[in-house]
C-alpha cells in the first residue's frame, strides 16, 4: 500500500524533526523527550505530539526498515546530492505553491 504525503518547503522540517525523534526512540535506550525535540525544531509540544502520532499511524507503527529499502533510498539520496553538486545553477521554479511540488510516496517493498 502506498501512502502519499505532500512535501513542501513549509513542512519538510516537521517531517524531518519527527522522523529523527522517532528514529532515536526506536534505536536508542536513552533519548531526549518530546519537549527537547519541539524546542529543537521550533514547534510547540502539542504540535510535535500530534505529528508523532500521525506519522506512527501513517507508518502503521512499523518503524523497521529493510536493508534493501534502506539501500535503495540511500542511493537515490546520494544521486540527488551528486546532481545538485554538478548542477548548482539550476533555475528555481517561478511558483512555490504546494500544488507545484510532486507528492512523495512512502512505500514498503
């Protein structure tokens, strides 16, 4: 099953801080509390708690990533970074509306 999430420059930091916080909780026995991450991410504690709950439901509470999936997305990210380094002067699109960005699929393979 594929679940779509529209990423924009206005919400990507929310996904990032929530993902980092969940990863720390999943992998580490000792981790900072949500209040720490809310201050770090510039979000209210209430909003971060809601984002955490929403992301866990979106992922069906399955935080384990298979090695093959990790390798696939790691390579895609490395290729994207390489592309940006090779093409640093690409023009920025004229429109920055949310609908101008493609949706990002979260898939388990």
